[in-house]
C-alpha cells in the first residue's frame, strides 16, 4: 500500500499563495471601501449642516443658536433663545448641560435645528443641545472664530468635525476645497487629543502618517 509523501507540491503551494493573495486583496479592498464611505459621510455632514442653516435662516431670518425669537416660537420644553447678535457664543465642543442659558449658543444651535426639523434628535432636555457624532466617533459642532484666539483663522461662524484620520481629512479637503490645511473655506488642525479646542491658526500642512488625526472646520 502506497502512502502519500510528506510536503506540498509546487502546484499546491502555488494554489495556497493564490488563495492568500485573493484574501488579502479582498481585505484591502474592503478597508478602502470603508474609508471611502467615511469620506463621503463627512462631506455630506458638512454640506447637510450648511444646507440646514441656510434653510433655517430663510424660514426664520435668524441663525440657529443665536435666534432671538426661539423662546416665543416654541412655547413647550422651556426653549432658550440666543442673543441675536449674529455670532455663535460658546465652543464647538462645549459639553451638553442639564440647563442651558443664552450664552450656550453652540449647544442651542442644535436644539433650534432639531425643533425646526432640519436635524434629527431630541428636542427636550440635555440631549437637545448635544452635538451629533461624525462617521469616526468625533463630533460635529459650531462656534464663531475669534481673531488671534480661536477658529483656525476664521472670524465668522464655522462648523467643525473632529477626530478625522489623516487620510479622511486630506481627502475631504481635496474634494470640498483647495487641499491646503491653512487656506480656503475648509481648514485643518493637527490634533494632540480628542475633540480639541480650535487653535488661532490652522496647521501649516497635512501629513499622512497613518496615525495623525485632524480637526476640520468650514466657514458657514
């Protein structure tokens, strides 16, 4: 009776290598598809919030969050108005509160948009002013930049998206603006911690290291 000799033939080895190659190719392709989906999601977030703000302003002639008429308009749920000065007081990453005041406009921004039906989410309580998450578990938030202090060089109302991996941040800037981190209507800040405060100026240039994360802010 013949027994099979130990080891693999060249044909068998070749088949195994082909199978491994196909598996690796499928994994890499799948990862790239996931990355592309996240890039599209971030772009859609920026465009969607900008459209929501424009629609709110068309309907109520006011900026959400800064809206002086919010309390009178929505008479249930103890809605808070902004001060109506045309700016968004507070930081894009301001924590949600059990009780809001007129100085919490960066949180009131989301509350007003949700009450108007332009953004989904709670319309009462602390969660009404909570920033939504982006596609990479960062947050979307708004603030008004202050020269030499914050806003990445913007002194207007901006919308920011945090914790974006370098590949995603770079692609978003390329698709929406000029691919430069420190110019244009979309600017980037290299993060050293999650959800950082905005710096006075943007980072000089993007660096794709595979580990860098960026905060992107867009002029509204």
